[in-house]
C-alpha cells in the first residue's frame, strides 16, 4: 500500500523536478485506443473491407507509426489510418498505401469510407476515459507534498489530455504542463520551467531532475540527453522491451507507478 501521509522532503533521494509523461504512463491510453481501433475496423468491415479483425489490427499497428512519421504528428487524424488499411485491402503495397493516405487529399472512394471509420474511432475515444494506473494519484500527491515540482509533458492531442487530466482530478498535482511535440528542446524547456518554479518557492536550485515515461524513444532518450535521471515505466502500447542503445537505456525501470516513491526513499 502507498502511504497517503505527507512525505518530508528528506525521504526523497531524488528530490527536485519530476517531468512525467501522460499517455500509457499515468493512464492506460492503449486499452481505450485498442477498443476504438476494433470499433473502427468493425465499421470498415461493414463498408467493404475484407480484412478480418486480427489481421487488420496487425496491419494497423505496422502502419500507424509509419503514418505518424510521414505526417510528423503522433496524433494525426486516424481516418488516414483507416484509409491506408482500405488501400492495403485493395491490394496496394504498404509503401504506396502510406503515401496515398498521407497525401493532402487521399484518394476516393477509400477516403470517404475512411472518414466514416475515423468518426467511429473518435466517438469511442470520447465515450471512454482511459483508466489511471494503480497508485498514480497517491504517488503524485506524495511527490508533491514532499516538496517536489511536478511537470506534465505530453505530445498527445491537447483537448484529450486536458479532459483526461480533469476527469481524474489530476490537474492540481502539476505545477506546470508542457503540451507540445517532444524533443530535446521541449524537455529542456520543461526542465527550466520546473526549476524556475522550484527556485522561486524554495529559494534554491533543485538537486535532481527526473524524467518518467513509457517510451524509450520519446521519453528516455530525451531525458538522457538533458542529463536527467530517467525512469522507464512500461505501458501496454510499447511493451517492456528496451532497445540495445545506451541513449535509450533508463537509470531505473519500474513496473508500478508507486515504485517512484521507493526509488526515492533513503
Ligand atoms: Mg507515453
């Protein structure tokens, strides 16, 4: 059990600024996205897609990252993903499907059907708030009451992140929110904002900066680049595997959010 008693500053070995990711770190976005993707595929099957759900999901996962990179946007309009799947189902090679689905105007008739499927996807997302992982609210409360500065850094769609924060009453825990595309510069800005708040309220600089996230490439890499202590908290989307690359290797790996407090206990 996590204690909800206020923690004193001196119990934290890593005391200072915590930069924390949102999706699949604080809450289980993957569970809700998976449900929305299945609804989307069911709709596509009703509208002429012959891929069975399992195969379509497998393609979807393969194509999703490629579309995100091609569009330079990790939360692009998922109608484009449905469009790419329709094109693959029509026998187009994957490369061509990605190119056509990311064009300014994707080809009809696939695009018309894809937009219907996209609507089904977003309707499901709006109706299902992702559940918090175990111990998140208690851990944030304990970190905050122990005098740490908490910064949320997410590249998810602003309205969705704001709505999820609010639905779980998490806003009051964060001193600063950085909703922008992740990069080493964005993490430096998040750190500076956290350090400024810490210095303003405590009259001294923080001893540590800690970055917590589920993505080796989007969280751990940038945390390591800015010289933070990095904590990998695997979620359902990317799994627990770590690439064999020192830049993507965290200082700590935790399986439960509450372990953040144990790491910091002297
Ligand atoms: Mg994440």
